[in-house]
C-alpha cells in the first residue's frame, strides 16, 4: 500500500506517516510542557520548519544541474527534500533550543523522540513493504492493440513506470521530462501506463502533443494501480534492473526528483 484514499483525496503513505509522527510529537511536547509559560510544541514546530528548509537547500545543491530557474528551486510542489540533512539539522537545532530553554528540556526531548521513533518505525514498515514489491507480471494492452506483460517491458534495465491520464494536468506537465529521459538515457526503460482511458483517446492525445513514447501500456481496469496501491495521479514508480521497487514519487515530477528516483534504481 503506497497511498491511502480518503474520499476523493489520495494521500501518499510517506507523507501521512510524517504528518502522524509530527502531530504525536507535538502533542507529547505540549502535554509535558503544560504549566510552562512557553509551549514546547511551538518550539518544535519551528525546529521542524527550519530543518525542512535546510533539507530543501541541500537537495537543490545536490541536483543544481536539474534546475533552470530560481522559480523551479523555490517550487516545493515536487517535495524534493534531503532527508538526512533534515534530520541532522533538526538534531542540531534541538540541541541549541534545549541549551537556550532548559526549563523545556524534558518536553522538547520527549516530543522530538516521539516524532523520531514514530517516523522511523513507520518508515521501516514502509521500506519492508516496498522491498516485497516487484515489477508485476500483469498483462496489459499496447497502443497497437497487442497484449504485453508489464515485467517483460523492462528488457533487463532499470524502469521508470509513470501512471498517468490525459485529463490530469500534472501528468501532462511532467511528460516532456519523461520523454527527454527516454531519449537521453538508453539504459533506462520508460514505461507510460495510462489509467483507464481508451486506446483511441490515448493515441490521439500523444499524437496531438507529439509525445513519441516507445512503451505505452493501457491499464483499462486499474489493475496495476491497485496492485501497487498507487491510487492518485500522477504516480511514478522506480524499479531496479532486477525488478525490485526502489522508490516511489507521488505528484508532479521535477527534473530533480526524476533524477533522484533514477539514482535510486542504480544504487
């Protein structure tokens, strides 16, 4: 299960895990610091925001070649964050705040520990789930009307599997990036998996927008999306050459997050 549907919304599990961990940590900090003049939860929230900014900055520096404009660097919709830097920055900031506010030491440490433990446990569970996911042996239809097995399309290469639909604006915006990857990276298999649209609709859209993808499959029943629990669009799954799932990105890709996902397939 990579995402959870709540009504019309589809929430990525990693984001949901982080949200739950933060809420629990803030709750613990507020409870422990009750009676104090200053709330420890407010201090922890500031630490989290600043740490995330540090994580974003390092991510931008790592993938600086993938950004063409300052706006692209500031556009956080791609959710590009360096997790290791974020955690290190949070620990340093926590240490400085404990020194500055000794009366809140217990509350700050308790809240931070709760957040870290909950997030680590949830991430470990999610990682174990992902390790069990492989490129599925599901038979699908091609644009030419033939039948093809998803796993056979990999051709022994790392795979970028993009789940999209022509009515989805973020899907349309990220397509040039995926097409460029297909053209520039011969050692990567880019598979465009359309979700529940007719062959005529898909072919017309790709033709009108001059998107010459080599591997296009039609998931008319949503079998692949359900198999991976990727219930929102767009979703991009990255697989290693051995077929194992290496990472998942929900939402619109940027060049940087696309490159980050590809890097995970090569490690």
